[in-house]
């Protein structure tokens, strides 16, 4: 085996490999030996199957396995020999030449290596350390963020508030009263002012104070264009909204047990 490495860009190299017919044949012999030891054929004991029979039935698969082992092994032998620090997945190019028993074989590999450079003088440089003052407001805000991130949605038997997450049933009716769209049992974040596929200004105000089982009709002019449902673009519709469940983000208690769990 021989190879030649060339620079093709910053930190990028290409290695050209030339494998002799002996290198190739040794790899074929190794793979055939492994397969013949384990495979079974009618009329032959395991490990005694003639190589010609194995080649006839599994020849294409064997060539693929030989190629994979041969290319991988020779490449990483080169990497170890040249003490290269590879930082990318190698890209192999077989140059369109088929791999055959007893024949020479060549291929190339492109890869990136760790850059080499000399560090400038950096010792003795004076730096200014920024000291951040932590006051009570910082602590309070951090505590609130921590509790918020560990809050859970829980069903409550109370009237809806602006930041709640109700489970809603929605029927959308056109001007004739026909239901043209519906969605039941979905969670809605009121603070987003979005209900199902519709953006409704003042949604939180329209539903605020409603309880489980209450319903409300909201007149709505559908935008035009309206990609979510093109046939409704520009139409006047009524959103009939029924509150199925009221869910609220409930924060855990800030105590020693909570902090240990975190």
C-alpha cells in the first residue's frame, strides 16, 4: 500500500491510495475465511464449504464487505502513521474502479484536520473583571422564573383568567348558521389571542370570567388570504366557544423540598 497526501484547502487534505494486488487479495482471503467458517450449505459441514460455492452465492455482498474493510483499515492506518487529528467525517471516492480479486485498487479520501497555528503572546495581558451586583430584585426575578419553569397545568373549578389554558369546544358557523369548521377538546392559551386556527383580538377579554360549561359567541371577520382554510377567507363567521375545562399553571411552593428536587 502507498499513499500521498495533498493540501486542498485550509485544514483540508486529500489522501490518494494505491493498493497492490497483494493487499486486495489478502483482504478477500480474510473475509472469505471468516464467512466459510460460519456458513452452512446442504451437503457440507460448517467450515468445510468450498470457497467457490460461497463466491457464487454471496459474491456481491462479499465484495462490498471487502471494500468497506479495506478502505477503512488503510485510511485509519494512514491516520495513525501520520498522527493526524481528524475533525470531520472522511469522504471516500473510489474513482469509479471496481474492486476485483487479485487486482490493484485505488481510491482517495478527503478530510479535515485540526488547524495548526502559533499562539501570539497572551500572558501578562491586563483584563478588567466585570463585577455584577446582585440585589433583591435579581433574586426575586430568578425565583419567579424558576417556579414558572416548574409549574404544571391543573384543572381548577374557578372562572377563567387572562393567563389560563382552557380546554375548549369550538364550532364555527357562517352567516347562514351552517357549521363550517369545528374542533373539540383542544387546549387554548388565552394570552396568545389564538383559538384553534383563528387569531382573535380580545380573545382573553371575551372569555375572561367564564366557567366550566359556559359558552360564548364571538363574531369574527376571517382574514383574507387565510391559508389555514382558504374557503373561509374574507368571510364573517361566528365562533361558538364552549368551556369544557379550566386549566391553570400552578407553581410549586418555594421551599427546601422544591430546591432539593431541582
